[in-house]
């Protein structure tokens, strides 16, 4: 962060007490895989209105920043992050009206789905157990067990850093695809999202959520830190974990990073893993899968150091 940017930020923060400011925050505490040096500055707006004012100020002040949710698809740099991170945890309101559920960008998916169940609304259960936020999920169109978060999306309210406009976007206008969409490609920032759900008996919904969670527990290494499945599925009929296991990668290690024995699509932090360990392991897995099957794997997880900052 340069001096001008720091000054802009300080002047804003002095008049906006609704932003919680944290400095020198270990990135290992902001990401599920538990890796990384310190983030210079983490800003946590306490509600949606404050988030918009903060984004406006950062954009107008040309301050480079990146929005993060629960950090469950991110690997952070060992050397730390010198830019500004805007963390959405405070934008977590959930409301229900009829069969429409509206959630703030920072609401964790698990809480959204439990609230839907309590309201007798079905349609998101397959996503139960994905540890991200609504914003992070829409960014990459997260999905599981044949369903994606965009399937039940009614609209998303987004902030466009280029124009400073807040708009309400339909799913059709957001061009969602397999783990992609306009939010990712156009650098939009999700503020909130509305989902159209289907009335159902809460006990039946809870049963389905329980079954999904049991399946995850049986097939995924949930007791060790990870960023979920590391690679994108190469094609709809090729589960990536099996491909990696069949290439002989289960149990491979680099420093503290290891390919999970339970689900070879996951790289787990067995203790003290670094970003460099994860990168080396990814390269080894890619090479082995390419040699064995001629398939070029593409990472699904993101490296914070490679993500563009919105104000840059
Ligand atoms: C144990 C485990 C299991 C998982 N299982 C699945 C699974 O079944 N399916 C699946 O798809 N994923 C899965 N994941 C990966 C991850 O949970 C999802 O990708 C999730 O959507 C990431 O959300 P997040 O809030 O953690 O985003 P983060 O990791 O914080 O950020 C990821 C990206 O989203 C962007 N972003 C975050 N918030 C916003 C916002 N408000 N507006 C715009 N961009 C934003 C960030 O800038 C970054 O580029 C799993 C991860 C773990 C650790």
C-alpha cells in the first residue's frame, strides 16, 4: 500500500466507524487451509450499506483491494499480502419472505441452508457442507452432488468496481457455467443474493441435509485443513479425485502438504505446509496425471497472490 492510499483509507475510516479494521492479520486464520504470512490490512464492514460506502471509497481512491469470504478456496502467500482485504463476515443477514430467501454476501452457506430448512424451504440441500459464503459461492458457482448455487438463484445484487454502480442481476445475465460466471470474469462484487425455493416438510429437508453431510464425512478429509477439491473436473463424467488416485498420487507429500488418501482431489495441510509446498505438489500431480492419462488438470483453488486487485 502506498502512502496516498493509506491516507485515503485513514480519512475514510475516521468517519466510518462501521468498518472493523485489523492490521497484520495472519492469513492462516483467514483461510481454511491455514497457510500464509500476514495480511497488512483487513477491513470488515459491519453491514451492506457500509460495504458499499467502503467499496466506493476504495475505488475512488485507487486503493488496490480484494474481497474475501471464508477463505475456503484460497491459498495465501507465504510472504504475506500487502494490499487491502475486505472481508464480508459482517454482511450476513438472512431473511425469508414466502418462498424467497435473501442472504448477505458474507452469510455462510451452511447457515443459509439451515435457515431455509427451518422455514420449510427446500432446494439448496446438496450444497450443505460447502464451507464458503454466499458471495464466494456465487463467484465460482460452487456446487456439489449435481447442483450449483446458481440453480436456485433469483437475483444477485452486485457492485461493479469499474462503474461504482450497484445493480440487481438475474442469473441469465450472469452467464453461470461449471465453476465460472460473470462475477468471476467481470470482477463483480456480490452484496447479496435471493434464492427461490420450494416449500417442503422441514424434517424431510433435515434428513437430506444429514445424508449429504454423512456422505461428505465418509469421502472427504474433513478433519484436516484444506481448500476443498484442488482441481476442476476435466469433464462431467470424470471425477477428478479418482483420476488423481488412479495416477498413483494418493499420499504424495511436499513438506507439510499431502494428497489426501481419502479423497485424492484434496491437498491437506498436515502441519506447517507453505504455499510453496502446495504449488510443488500441484505440479507433481499435474505431471503424473498428464503422463498417465494425457489429461491436463486445471486448478480450481485460487492463489491470493495471483488474483487481480479490483482497484489496481
Ligand atoms: C472441506 C471443503 C469442502 C469443499 N467442498 C466444495 C464443494 O463441494 N463444492 C464447491 O464448489 N466448493 C467446495 N469447496 C470450496 C469452497 O468452499 C467454495 O469454493 C466456496 O464457494 C468459497 O467461498 P468462500 O466464501 O470461502 O470464498 P473465498 O475462498 O474467500 O474466496 C474465493 C474467491 O471468491 C471471491 N469472493 C469472495 N467473496 C466474494 C464476493 N462477495 N463477491 C465477489 N467475489 C467474492 C474471492 O475474491 C476469491 O476470488 C470446499 C472447500 C473445503 C475447505
